[in-house]
């Protein structure tokens, strides 16, 4: 029966988990949305989320997907791709808001996520950061898009919060100026953003420790051993 390797296995360090030194700056939240329409309900919902986050004390930035090329169609040195990646690196949490189209997130939403790498050199731009997921529906309420976004969030090693928002019949939930009408759906977005800020504040100072994995320490140790042994052999 296998036992954990003592050189890589570590008991929980509460000082790392609950650091005494805490960041004091406003939580940095990046918002992505998944439509290019002039009257885009996913953008309207994202903008409402941004207003709420600002009221909760967060610093909010948006990435507007206009002119973002399709993944793999250009070099990742493209200025719009670089802009997106720099914003993701800057952020401590994100909001992803997509329309549901044909029972799924839109290609515009997926393209943005596909341009975000799991690593940039030695930096993992998404790992351990928080994520809230939202969707807008053209008809009755559905959760297909947010369910897919959750899968992607897990794949990107984000800490996806439990709450989420799905706005049915979105065309009837926003006024002519793009502001959301008072409703239970608006209240849910407030709930989600409040939860996102709380989770971001709870985890941002220890997010690197939260995702420090035994399996990766073993792999890193094995790679180091291979290099040392190879040097010794030569």
C-alpha cells in the first residue's frame, strides 16, 4: 500500500492559510461578456454586475470582445489577445456572463476563455482566483450556459463561487437605457456579486497556498532529481 512521500507531503500550515498580513487594496475584478450586439443583454447584465461590484468596494475592469480574433487564427502577440491576458493577470476574480444560444454559451464567450492560457511562463493567470458565472436567456430560464462556464472555470483552476445568476426573457428585464428593472433576478445578481467579493477577500492572500498540490510537488521533485542525476552522470 502506497504512503505519501515524506519529502513532498506537508501538513496544513495555518499561517499560510490565514496570513497575518492582508492586502488592503480594492478587490480587482475583471468582467467578460459574450455578445457583440448593440443591444446586448449579456453586456447589460455585466454592466449591472460592475455597478454593484463598484458599490461593494471593488475595482472593476471590462474586456470588450469587439475585434478579438478567433483562437489560433493569429499569433498570441495580437494586441487584443495581449490586452485580455494582461487583464486576467491583473485580476483577483472574474465574472463571466454569456447569453445562451442553441443551448450553450456563445462562441464569443468561449473564444475569450480559449485565449486565456493555463500558464504564462511560470505564472498561472487564473489558478486560485475567484469566478462568478451568469447567463441571460431569450426565453424561459435555463442553466446550460452557467453549467458549461462552471466546467471551464474548474478546468482553468478558478475558485467558482456557489451562487450564480440566470435571467430569463432578458428582453423584458431591461429598460430602454439598458438598466435592469427591479426584480428577483436583479436581487440575485446582487447576491452573486456580494458573494464574489467575500470569497475574493477570503482567498486572495492565500490563493497560491490553496492550490499548492502534493501531486505537483512530487512531479517537480522528480524533475529536479532527474536533472541532478543527469548532471552527476556527465
